C-alpha cells in the first residue's frame, strides 16, 4: 500500500516520538493514502513552521507499507461511535496521554471539515452533557462529510514496515 506524509522537510527515517500527542489517534507518525491530502498537509506545515522561524519547504515523502501481520492494527474505517470516542479520547485536553496498545491505527481523519463537530462533542463530554442522543446526532453530522483517511504508526516496530520511496517538494 502506498502512503504519503506531508511536512516541511523530507522524512526518510520517521520517528514516532516526534509527533504531537493530542491528535486523532494519539502520538505517532501520520500518513495517508491520499496524495492530494499529503500535499495539503505539507503546504500547511511548511507555512506554520515558517511563521515560527523554521526553514524548510513543503515536502511530501512517499512510502510503501508492507504489513507483516505481526502488528496490532486498529481499523476505524467508519464514522461511528467507536471512531468518535477513540478520536475524542485522544484529543481531550483533560485526559492524560493514552497508551492504547496499537502499533498502527487506520481510519478517518478529523480534519477541517469535521473538527468543529468534534470540538463541540468534546466540550459536551467534558461538561457532562454528552447524551446518547448527542452521540447519534454527532455521528449523523459526520456522515454527511466525505472522509479523508489517515494512518498513525505509533512505534518503531510499526515504522519498520514502511519502506521510504522518495520525497519531493510541492507548491
């Protein structure tokens, strides 16, 4: 399976510990099967890093994923209650960093199109107002969006299944 990572530099040797912790699937190295999405990530990351005084250019790194069946893989391929709570638990600022035990997580991304819905749901969770009805309504709202995908490689064992192909700059 071909996977892509967008950044402000080539990433030939990904490191799972360099990522931020409070993302959809927790801390790890994030990739996607969608080249266009990776290009958008690269452009956004390069702009953000440049604003902070860092060098680098929007760069997509390309990998081949070779699943050896020795990994603990979680599939979250639908907007449903499992996906919603998994993402919210990882993103919640009032929760400690979660060690969920998965080597790789595949699933939909909580991107710009759905993040307001997720943030609102998290606010309701924190305040104790997340009813079963709100769960249902939130999932219905999410399903109206065309999802983008992502995968999070959480440790070195998982990253050993990625073979670096090449990196290239995008605009």
